[in-house]
């Protein structure tokens, strides 16, 4: 609609277009309309000879209330539609007989336009523009899925493993409880103890595997089932119903469009219920089809043929276009006003919260400043006392060392207390593996890089090796070569002398978790697989695959012509020369994440926080070391002529030092800000890598 003129829409559009110069919409700017903040749109008539053409005038008043006046030769009628409290509905006034007797202004309006049962231009409805009218709406379903139990008839017998132990029916929303068993979510709330082992239980997490298995079961469509006559309360296949079978997870999708679903007529709910496949035939004969202008007040109801004839002559076609444009503008204005109100309220709320936050920060800052001042004074006093105690302890140690040396018993070495000597920083992701070769320390990370650190002179990164497309999970050195395994399922070979890539092979179908070299062979561990590669020559060649693994192989260690592999609650000992399994050690505590071998013991770290120790000669259990409160990710051995120590790294962010002579923890090292997942030992130093992106040096 332009500001100067508007062509009249509807069924009279062709007639009005011939009188475009006479019939148009003006914008009068009278003082009265300005005072009332109204904009008036009028359609003038060309004269008495054209009295059949109505004149429309719409006025927008305060708060966008709208008054539409329709004037013909016989009289004038005014329709006012105001904003309601909900901002999304309108009211309209019709020329009822009571209004006519009461002196209504539209008493002279012809019945063709002022019929009290039909003229209703603005019907209350949810906010939004008028949608295009359609004779047929979407048919409604006859059945209610929420209140009526659904038929459930499986195509095949269901495995007992998919039945809940409480309700003895197929799992519905299965969850894993703390007792280790799975039940329906609703059933788990009906009991306090597990019906299998009578233990108290609580929810752990949803059982997605069982949910997928249940969802893959085939069932008959609900519209192909009926109540069984021989078994009350149960359902059986209905030969005359829907013949389709679908997966349980796809049931809703099928039944929403099933041709055998009973539905009601979209035109009149009083029509008999029918199947969806009969709907099209019914609509051809239905006598309850409403006019597309029903939403404007037209009361026509008839069959399809008469509806087509009525649409060509419907009296509401003339005003339909105008009303649609007017309604769309009103709705846009309401939407804009509401949006601005919401934005203003949001800004006020944010301003208020910001002011409160500033006040709280000022108060908190003053309190913390006072506390900091008091703590600083106390810290200075404690530091002075600590220095005095340190001097006294050093004097006592020197005196004790002198006495021991004079008695030819040996000397006390205070350096056995390990301290953090430095930190290598450079990775942009967790450090998952470490390897030492000569003066070089190699570290692999989630950033898909291998960094080479100098541990002899400047302790800086010498080079960054790039090439892997996944997380670097394993590193090992053999001769003048470095081997790396990653989550991209490949093994890469690097020259330690030139620090350049020599070769790359696709090793496994799953990530390469661990690597170790022995007897000119490279062993790589992955899911249920250990592969053996010949690395004697320049090129790496596949040699053999070791069988019989039950889970991920996360730990491989070579010691005295034996290969030790760790998987789920199992350590296998392989002969490196014959590649045969010589012995199997059973553990507890879940998967084996780390293995270390000394001259006298076999040590492994497990998922459930424990460290198990066996005698290396007779493979008998010796001890179980406890102290960590998380997965033991890595183990490393530091041997001296006097004693052997084992370092353990854990999810609990700590390193522990264990004396293998008396099987006790002699020291706990905590400097990492996250889990410690990798260890390496070289020249009396221990290197640890963590998920805090750093490598720390201990000595």
C-alpha cells in the first residue's frame, strides 16, 4: 500500500482498475487527525452512478487500535478492532438486530455486507499473518498416544537379555545402576535394592547399548494389531490391518503417515471415522467443506463442487486483500513494540545487575585487601622461622653424615629426596608420551606434534616434528631411529640424527596406543592386537600379529628377551625370540594401563587406582600398593646399586616414589595442574608429562 493510492483487491479488482483515476486512497492531514495521532486512509466514490462500489476508510488510533469504515450508497458502517491485553487478538463488532434497534451507525448497511452471522473481519487467533486459505486442513488423528496404551507385538521372540528383571518386559529407557545391572528407568525408582543380588543401588548412567538393541527390534505397526480374544489385555496381529513391520525406534515415524490409521474428517468432526487411505475418496463427497474466507466470517458450507462455484462469487473476496494487508501491518507493529519492550527490560535488568555486581566487588576487594595484608605479615614471620629450621636440619644432617662415615657404615645421601628442577613448556595440548635417547627428550601431544628437547645444555626445544594427523600416543627409540604411533592409526619412522621423517605406514585399524623395540623388532599395541614389525633394515616390514588379546593393549615393556603386554585384567609374557606366550598373569582392578619390570619384580598400574607387584622368577603375587586415587597411567624404574625405586603417575595429578625393598611410598610429588600420564627416566632424572601441556623434570 503506497502513501498516495491503493488499488482495491479482491473480486472487484478489474472493475476498480478501470476507475483508477476516480477510486484511490488519500491521506488527509486534518488538525483533528493530527491531534488524535491518527493516519486516515479513504477510498472515495466517483458519484451516484457508481454507488455499487463501497468506500473504505481505516484509521489507526492510539496503541494502534484500528477502525474500518465501509460506506455504500445505502449507508455507512464502522468496525472497530482494538488490541486486547494479549497483544495477539482482536475483537469485531457486527450489526446484530439489537444494535440496529439501539441506533447503531451501520443500521443502513446492506445485509450482503452486514450479516451478523458472517461479517467478522478480525477473528481472534494467535499472532502471525494470515496464512493462505485452503479448503482442506490437515486431518486429525483419531487415537491419542498419551492416554491410550500402545500395542506392542514383536515380529520375533525377544532375547531374555533385553528384558527388565523387575517388570519382565522389554527395556524402556534402560539405565545402568551402581550394582552393575540394567533396569527400566521407571522400574528402578520402584525398588530400593537390586532384585538380583539384593544390594542397594543408585543410577549411574543410561545404557545406550541396550537402548540401541531394543530400538533395532522389529514390531508390527499398531494399526496392524488388535486385542487378543484368547489372551485378555494382550495384542495379536490383525490380518486386515496394516501389514508393515518396522523397527521399534522408527515406529513413530511410520505410524504418523500409516495409511491404516483411523482419522476424522478435517472439515467436520461429525463425519464418520475413516482410515487415512479412504480420506481422499471421502473428501470428494464430503458436504461439510467451508469457504476459504471462513476466517473472515463467511458461513458457507457445502460439497467440493458447490464450494468452487461459491468461491467465484463470494462477497468477502472484495475485502480480503485489504484486510490481509492491514492485519499484517498491525502484527508487525505489535511485534516491533514487543521486541523493543523486551530489549529495554533486558537492558534495565543488566544495568541493575551490573550496579549490584560493582558494589559487591568493591566490598569484596576491601575485605580481601585487609586479609592479604594480614596474611603477608604472617607469611613473613613463618618464612623467617622456616629458614631457621632449615639451617638447623642441614646442620643435623651434616653431623649424622659425619658419624655414619666415620663408622664405615656408609653415607647418608640427602639427594634421594626428589625435587622439581624445571618445566618444559611449548605444547598446546596434553602430553601423552615421553621417550629419552641420549641427550634428547621426545614428547608427543594432542597437538599432533613431537617436540625434541635438549636435556644436556640449554634445555630448549630443538625441533618440532610434524606429520601425524591424530594425537601422538606412543614413542620409542631404537638405534638411530625414533618410532611414533598416533590416533590416526599410523606409525612413523624418524631419523634421530637429522630429525627428519623416514617412513610412514598404516599399522592398525584403531589408534596405536603403545610401542616398544626389542631384538630388531618393533611391537605395536592397539585394540585386541599386537603387531610385530621387522626394523633391522631401512624399511619397516610387517612380520607377524600376536593373537589372543581380549581388549585394548595400552602397555608394552621389553626386558631380558621377554615382552610384557597389558590388557583387560591380564598381563601376558611373550618370548621375544619365538613370539610365543609363555605365561599369563591375572590381575584385578580393570584394564592394565602401565607396566614396569625390575630385576626382581613385575609391576603394573590399573584402572582402579592400584599397583600390583609379582615376583619375576615364580610369577607369584608379592604386594598391592595403594595410595593413588585415580588411574595409574605410567610407571618408570630408577635403579641404583643401593636400591630400586619405581615412579608412578596418576590421574590424581601426583607422582609417587615407591621403594621396592620394603614396598612403601617414600615420597609424593605434586606439581602438575592436571593428570600425569607419561614418565621417562634418564641419568638419574625423571621426566613427567601431563594434561596441563607441560613436561616437568625431577631430580
